[in-house]
C-alpha cells in the first residue's frame, strides 16, 4: 500500500477535487488520478463516486480516510513519545481555540509554556466552535478549547467549567449601573451579536424561546474583536462569556452584567480532543497546563 497514494487520496478527499489537491501538492492531476486508481484496484472497490463535479466518498472511501487519519495520528504520537524517551524538549503541538479565548490571560499561559519549552513548535488556529471541533475530528489539531462543545461520540471533553453568557457594555452605558439585565431589557438595546449558527446565538435562542422575547441585533458579525470594539464605543451592547473580555474588564474599559432570567448560567467552556488520539509528549504537557488553568480563567471578573 503506497504512502504517497494514500496521501494523494487524503488531500483529494479533504479538498473536494483532484484539481485543488494538485494545486496544493504540486503534482499533475493525472498523477493523483493514477495513484488513486491503483489504490482502488488494490482495495477492489471504488473510493469515490464518479460523475460528480466534487468528490463524494464511497463507504470504502470513508474507511480509507479513517485509516489514513489514524495512521497519521499514531505516527505523531510515536514521534512525541520518542521525544519523551530522549528527554528532549522538542516536538510540535496544534491547538485550535475559539476566538473569544484569544486574550491577555491566554497569551500569558502560552508565553509561559513556550518559555519553559523553548524547543516546542506551537501553532494556534482560531475559529467557531464548529470549526474547532472539525479540526479536532480531522486531526488538524491535538487540542481544542471551545464554548459550548457540541455533543459528538468521537470527541472527548477532557475538562470543563461554567462560563455564563453576560451582557457586555461600556462603563458609561445605562446597563452598567444595573446588577443584572433581563432578556426583555436586553431586547430593547441596540445589539451586536454573532450569526445564528454560532454557539452563543444557539444558547441565546433557547433563552429567547423560554422567555418569549426575541433579540434583533443591529449588527451581526462572526468577529468577537468587532463585538468588543463596538461595545467599547458605546454604540451597542453585546453578549459574550466574560472570559472573552477579561482584559478589558480588568482595565475598566468594559463591564459584564449577568442575564437574570435566561438560565444561561449552565453554559460552559470545554477542553477537548479526539477520542482515541494519544496525547503523549508536548501535546500532553500542554493539555495538563490548560486543564490546570481552566477554572482560573472562569473566576469572577465582574
């Protein structure tokens, strides 16, 4: 079984077309097609459904994809375990996080880890909860940090902590003088919120239905940075976990107030990885650091 053929198959499956795989790998489409054809002859069945503009895997293709991903994950774990045996502070970690975690507290933890482990190559990718979970499932990331992890039997929730959604506004905003904000009071404000597919909006939708109160944002954005900036200027109010604006709250630029009747105190942040993925060496050490720090990130900042 050719490692090259499996790699060509994997890139084609992940990118959706042989043309895109060709552009990424830097080989001709005909070479990719020939290698995949050899795999199909070896397996005795097709890996892709023919006659489509984009790739769709057959049942055999799904198995081959899972096989390749498992091989790559095992190879990665083997290399990290070897590094441990050599007592070497080398290796690599891929970390995927929700954008809301990219703040001063998170940066400090990463800086301290890299100072203690100068030989570790660390990559950090941000995205929505769905994006992060996809990266974990596809072994594009060892560890994920998300808000409101979606249930998936292939995802292990390693650690979690409550992080209620809060109303975020400027210190001079009228809501800042209140001890808490009801859903009805929130609905009267000009709002900046993420799109409906985001985990924050899904949690809010449950609260809206429960209270029969509907939020109509004046601005919708997938960027938490924009949400923070709009709240700072006092132009509108947003809703975020307080950890997403922890630095701004500490500096007195923003304030967080609880939503009193939305039953949003059960929303959580979670540390996740793929079930069955061995986190030895550098990824395991970073996982231990993040697991230890998780609850300190959720301490009161109001």
